[in-house]
C-alpha cells in the first residue's frame, strides 16, 4: 500500500511540473517596475513596492497569480506589503542574482528562497516560505537565513534534476573557479555540496568585479553559461544533471568589456550575452560544433544607443527581454531562436509605463518556461513548418490549431510532431492543447511566416564585347551565384546563363536567372593628313557606315576639321548599341622663327656679316635673301642705311615669316647732357647723364681735363660751375656738350639769448638771427631739443652747456653753428633746519634752531611773529599764544636762494584741581566741593558724585556749580567717603576724564 501511495505522489508531483508553466508570468524588478504575461502579451505593472538596483525574483502559482517577490533582503506578498517575517534576508539589492525562488519538491505550499550577498558578503543561504501562513498571503517560517556557503560570488541558478522533480542549486565560490551544487529534494536541502572546478578563468579575491555577472542554465539542463564582468569574458560549461558536476569549460577571449547578462534561447541552440562598455548584445551559435567554432560564431547583434544593457530573461511568450539601466524601456528580442539579425532585436521594445528598469530582471529556474512548450522550424512561406513538443512526458494526446483557417481541415492536427503549410506570410497564433489524465494544458505561441526574397535579375540582355554589366540580386541576407560569388551584385563580361539564390535573414530563399549574350564591337579607322603647319588645318574622317559618332571635340559627324595638334578620338556605335573607339595623333608642325640683329651700325666702307639664327621648324632649311642669295649668311657693305630681309622653308614645308634688318653707317654723333636738377646746395652731390644719338658704339667720354669718364658722372660743386663732356665713337666721329649747375647760398646763422648765467632751474630765451625753413636746437643736457624759431629752455642741473642750432633754408640748404659753453647754471643751495620743538608752552616759549642747510654762505630767519635773525643757529622767544610760520632763506655765493618753512605752535598750560574733603556745616568754610583749573571749556563739562552703592547723588554741567553735601532731593548726606567723576574738553579738542574720592566731615 505504501508503494502505491508513493507512486501516486510522484505522479502528482510530475503532473505538477508538467502543468506549471505560469509561475514566471508576473515579474517585478527595477524601480517599482513590473510586467504581467498572463494574457500572452506583456502588460506593464506599476503597483510594485520594490526598488532594487540588481538582483530580484518573483513567483506565481500555476494559474499565473502572484504569490510573492523579493530583492534578496525583503519579501513582498501579493498585496505588495512586506511578508510576515519577510525582512533581513541575507541577499542584497546590489547583488547580480540576489535570489532565486523554487517550489519545494515535496510540498506545493512551501517555497525556498535561495540568496547570495554582494561580492561575497552574506554567503549563499536559504529561507522557506509557507503559503498557508497569514491567511494564505504566506510568511517566512522558522527556517530562515540558513547559510550553505559563507563566501560566494553574486551568481546563482537552478536546474531540474535528471529525475524530473528534484532541483540542483548552483553557485560559485568567491575568488576561485570552484562551483558548489546543492540538491533540493522533498526531504529538504542537502548541505553537502558537489564541488566542481571546471578549469575556467580563476576570479581574483581582491577584485570584486570578477564576482559580478549572471549564471544561467539552458532549458535542457545540460549547459551552464557564466558572465564574468571583471574578466570581460564568457564561460560555458557542461552540466551533469544527474551528478550535479560542471566540466569542460569553454573560455571566450577577454575582449567583452564588462560582460553581464546571459540567457539561452528556448531551443538552447543560441546563447545571448550583454556587455556594458560599450553597451552591446552578442549571439553565440551553440550548434557550431567544436569549442573553437562556438567561440568564433560570436556575432554582434546590436550596439545600444547611450544606455547600459544588463540582465537578459526569457519570458513565457517566447521573447527575450533585456534590462537597460535607468531606462523606462526594456529591449526585446522577438525571435530568439533565429540566428543573426532575424532574431528581430528592438532596443526600445517594451515601455514600462513610467517606471524605470535598473540592471536586474527576475531570476527563474530555466525549466519554468519549457513545460509542455513546443518548438517549430521552417518559417518560410511555402515551406512545411514542422512542430515539436519539447517534453511529451505524461501527455496522453494533443490538439493543434495553427491559426490558419483558410487551409480548412489542414488547420488542425492531433499528431505529436505535425507539419503545416501556411496559406500566406505574416503572423499566426498557434495553439497546442495537451491532455494529461483529466487535465488540459493550453499553450499559445505567436510565430511569423516570412516572405521569401523576390529576386529579379532582369530580362535576358545583350552586351558588347569587353564590356561589363552589373547583376543585382536585390536586398537580402546572403547570396550564392552559380559562379560561387556571394555578394549582392556581380559584374559580368562573358556570355552565359547566370543564376542566384538569395536568402533572407530568416533563412528564406528566392532564385532567378538571366542569359547574357555578347555582341562583337565595331572596328573604326580614322583617315586624313596627320600633320600640318601651324596656322593651317587638316580634315579627319572615320567613315559614314556607323549609326552614331562622338568625337572628343563633341562633334557628332563622321568628319571633323582640325587646326590644332593633339590626340583626336571618336567613339562610334553600331545598330546593336555596341561601340568602339579609334584615335590618332595629329602633329601641328611649328613655323620656323628667324633671328637677326635688329639694327647693325657700321663705319662707311666696312663689311658686315648677316647670319640667321633659326628656332623651331625641322632642318634642313632653304634660305631666301632680298639680295637673291640662298645661303644662311651674307656679307654687305652699304654706304647708306639699307634694309635687308630673309625667309626660310623647313623640311616639313612650313614657311617662316619674313625677317627684316637695317644696316646703318653712321654719319654723325650727338650728345645731350642733363641732370635731375641744375640748382643744388653747395657741396651736394649730383649726377650728370648723357643722351647719345647716332654714332657707332662703343663710345668714349672725356671731361674738360681730358679724363676718361662714364655716365652718370657725379660732381659736387660749391659754386655755380660749367661742365663740358666730349664724346668719340668707334668711327672716330666727335661731339661735345656743356651744362651749368647753379648753387644756392649757405644760410648765415647766429644765436643769441636773454641771459647766459643763472641759478637752477634757469630759464633762458633763445633767438635765431636767420629766418629759415626749419630749426633744430640742441641745448645740451636733458630734454635738450626744440624745433621753434625762438625757443625757451629750462636748465634744471648746474653746469656749462654748448648750444647748437641747425637750420634748413627755403632752398633746402643746411647749415649749423655751435656756441661752446654759452650757458652756465649754478647749483641752488639746500635750506634745511631742525628745532628742539615745534610745540611750546607759553610758560617756556624759547625755541632753539639748528641750521642743516648746504651750499650757502648767508642765512636769514623770519620767525613769523615779526622777529628775524641772520645768525647761523639762532633761538627765539615767542611772547604770545598762536601758530607761526617760520621761514629760513639761504643764499649761495652766486646769489642762488632756497627756503625751508615749518609751523611753530605756542600753546597754553592746562591745570586741574579737586579737593579731597569738604565740611558742609554752613559756616562758609569749605562748605562746597568745586573742581577748578586752567584751560577747561565749561561748555563741555560734567561732574557726578556717587554714594558707596554707586548711585548718582549729584550732577552738574557748570564748573561754577559745586556740590554742597546734599542729595538730589535736598537731604543732608552722612559723614563718609564719596566718589566723584569729571569729564571736560580742552581747547585742542581732546576730552579728559578725571575721577577721585572726597571725604565729608563736620
């Protein structure tokens, strides 16, 4: 009986796993974000009580009703309140996979929450939730924060045991490559771990970022993938779901900066992972074969725009969702089972209705999404799409609805692995109903039938020989031509049939072919004279047998007229549209150029050779002279000016222009002297230049002294002078010319001033005796220049000074004069003295003075009160109060003066007196307390009397109003000592405060 009961329990448990496909339908994650997948389509939730940076997990019942969710530290029930005893778990909101929730294999009302802390803190622990507590809202029971391993990374996942109902809980030790696998069965958690060291990269204990990154198992429970953020890499391991051991690590290159999230497609053929620097998502083909091929299959799917991708999680609708840090959107992979861009990645694929994603998404056991699920392949329109149920265990029968009613009876099937040919391309909703005992399980998946590429290479085409045509297979994902090329376009130049098979990103194909025919090209030939002389022309002809002509001169007829040398080409086309080019090089022969001396002078009776220099043209040349001679040089000896000409014809038959030359025997010679200005200042330098006409050079020039000279000839006369220059040419013909150069008078200048001696500062007024155009004075010393006619200059330093004047006359002639030691300036004495005081009392009004002056021989003192003195160091007795200006005047031997001034103050003496006792007994002897003194200003006076307790008993603002020994109220005071205080102002404006004591006696 016990065996039968156990079998029934196992069947119930097995059925529970088979039918439980909705536990992952409610997600809570990020900053109060959530999604409900129960309708088959995602709906954003905004009622979450949780805000977590990374790890989280949630669980629903088999009908998709939310049970609870957690960030690894706090558990929230279905009412979004903290669950009974649901706080202080050992996970962390900043742990990559802070938690994972699994159902107790032996009790459907109990759930295990496995937690891992942040970078090794908190370790791997578990707590048990009892859903029967708190009225069915559940609570964390007495089994709470049971630590399995004290130091682990931020990674945890779960895999269904080979028996189909127990679970393996897998985490990684922190700082090593050891993995710990714990068995969860109906009897609880086996704390004795299976330890594996699969041989991948060992993380570093002092580098906590190696702990960060997701750990995910595939849905078949045979592979485990790890993202190691600090190592910038991905590792894939084999997993034995019977023993719990990991092995055979495939370690990818450390080139994936900040690798973070990993997830397997539902059919486990493709692994996806994210990186964060830059933000990218990659795809790995798990069916590529060897480890090297799997690594090399890594393909970049997309780069994120200014966002940080993180966790990846498969959902029950068959799509994958990617978290983006601080984003109100999740990225979506719509077809994760398709390689390449056919996976249909959308960066902003799902809007969270105002909530924000962070780095994490809920962590589920991968088997959550495969129970009674089905896969399909061959999604191209026209193909037979084949369907397969992933797990047929305990399924009695099935019923398929392909969502394609136009196919009639073919829209349904009861086969476990049916196929269906869809009537059109587009989206279809396929329903599978699985019958298990008396229960049913319904699965609906959305699939897309893709249109095959439409390929059209064009109509069969004729091309010309040696030409190329580009065949375009239109847009597609991949291409294969019958010549083994794999590009979208190919260039074709040979005759034949060309075909291409175009595949879309979804593997659908289209085929087309085209026949290319090659036509021979025409063979044009240009005729005509291919050389001519410059200034002439030639005609080129290609014949009139073609349909079209285009010369490189843009002419469109079969002939052109050419009047410039160069390369000429023509493109001709025949009736088939084929064309060919012919070209010729036309030579434009240059005309010979002749050069003879422009004009040749000779002496009468002399012979001269006339030779021709030829440039350009082609030798030999034929010469033709005006004398009838046909040689390249002739000899002539005319007696008068005669013009000769010559022309030539070169070997190309090109005629030169006629060149003329004059041969001139000179009959006379003339010289004309000139200067730029024949009026100069005496001694200025001027050049004499000559214009020479006629004669036969070279010429010889002589001055009046018969010295051989050349022009320009420079002279500098001081008086008006005539200059004679004669000339003789090669034929000994003579001539001469005379030129007169005038000189202006030199300015006759003189200097005078109003005074030549004085004391510093010495002011002198100067005068010039000559009215000039400009003046330049130099007075010697500092600031010594002036350009005035009659300037004034101040000498501030003693000494003797030269005075220089330079003038320019109205004719521009210059002269200067210097008066040596013209001005003498004497030093000024320095007046200086000190006194024994500058403020004296009228009581002692005598002040003594000490003369500190220098450079003087006479002192005069003016004391400011009418008194004076000529003594060197006098004293003075001031008789009255006052302020006096004292002057000391000193004089040098040259009569130079200086004055020193100071202020002397004679002031009054100030006194103050207060009695020490009074006897107010009304006998008129010492009855009143008065203060008195000299220099006290009664307008600013106050007196106060205080008793022993500090109270004022008497006050007065008049120095003449004394205290009579009574209080303010007129009461007679007692005998004793009283304090007084007096404040008054002195004539100098200072206030004085006095205080003391007075005794009252009787």
